[in-house]
C-alpha cells in the first residue's frame, strides 16, 4: 500500500499506515516513534501521556519508541535510554525486500550517526526499523549495522506503552519463575515467585532470558496483548504508580492507572558487532480475546527464538 505522509503539529512528517479491516498506525519521523495504533473499531491500543511533550528535543511519553545505544546503561553523558528517540529519522530508500500485499502496509525508517552523535558516542552505525501493520497485528523489525572500523557494543529496547483499563486489573503471564533485576533496589537480582505479575505499586524490573511469548491480560477490557519476539532476550516491566507519576513533568497524575510499559530488550548481554556486521531482532504485538489461555507461555515449556 502507498504511504500516507502528513505534517504533524510541529511541521514534521508523520506517516499513517492503514490496512483493509480499518486498523491504523501513526509513525513520527522524529524519534522513529509510533504514537498511535488503533484496531478495526478505532480503539486506541497505545498509551500516550496526557502531559506528553510534543516539542523537540524531548521525546514523547508513550507509544512505541527505540532506546539505543543503551537502556539503563552507564555510557558516560548519554541519556539512560540513549539518544535516537531525539533524532530525526529518514525514510529508508533501500530497504530489504518485502513481499507485496494488499493486506498490510509498512514503512522502513533509517537513522545514521552524524558528526554531532559521534561527539557524544564515538561509534558509527546505521539503525533501521521496519514497521508493518496488518489486521490485529503490529510488527517491528530493528536492525543495527556497524559501519565503524572498530567493534560496536550496545544495548537496545523497544519500549511499548500499552493502553489498559485499570493497572490493578492487569496481569502479565510468561515471566513467572524467571530471574529479574529490580531497578528499585539497586538492580538487585531476584526470582519471580508469583504465578503471574500483578500490580499494586511501582514496578521497574528487567526480566532475564524471557520466552518468545508474553501475554498482558486486561480483565476489564476483555483484551489480551500477545507479544512475540526474537533476538531480544530480556523484557522490562514498568509502571511508575502514583507518587512517581505526580513527580514526572510529562506524566498526568492519574495516567499510571491506564498504562503498562513492557519493553522487549537486549540488556543483560550487550550486542557485540564486528565492523560491517549487522544485528536483527523481531517484535510482534497482537490482540486476542481475554478468554485466551496463556498456559503455553510457561517459560519452562516455551521454545526461545520465535521466528
């Protein structure tokens, strides 16, 4: 399908993806960020803060964004979530082939390191992102190529802010029995003991060696988000809860109640590329009925490396 490109309120391009059943997605070239994903009933599936800042150079709180070259890292003066969320991406004019279809639409974005970027992170790279929309499904394929003459090491996350009815009525299945790093306790390591993750306070955890499928079940909306991934072994679960939400300049006081951020990530073991090498990952989010049984998400029985 042809791309629909419009100007956003700040005069920057936004790309509208549509498909025959009526679902849509909006992608900003600034940050390479997906700021909307609506189903066939025009219901918004992604969360956006009521106080989101839509002006550069700040990124928008919500949607789906790429954190690169670090997520919770310690690379000197770099933002903890990297800098590509605050850069203007371009349309990739030389994307990898994609079979033509009338049942989906896609866009290929690219970001190349600039002289200014090299001043804060002296590594040359090309970061590509393919976004594909089809009925009930949104797929992201990030690729990183080392265009430097020395090794490249990085961590990366796809931060997915999902819209939910009430965070107290949400549970996440597929991460039980796994080890996690708790960012609220100096990244101390624990093992998940609960049968499913539920929420009654602030959470910021990096779950390690996660399965290829994770389910976010919203009882009140009778909706389940099913997340499939490969190439990203970790998963970050975050909700700021009431006290921290009130302290955040770009978060409404009550916004925490209607969102969950679940990121697919490569954090524990940074990706290492030799000069000229490329890394590729895959993330797919789909929505299914909440009658969905997630027993198959038991990490002891799930085969890693979904394709």
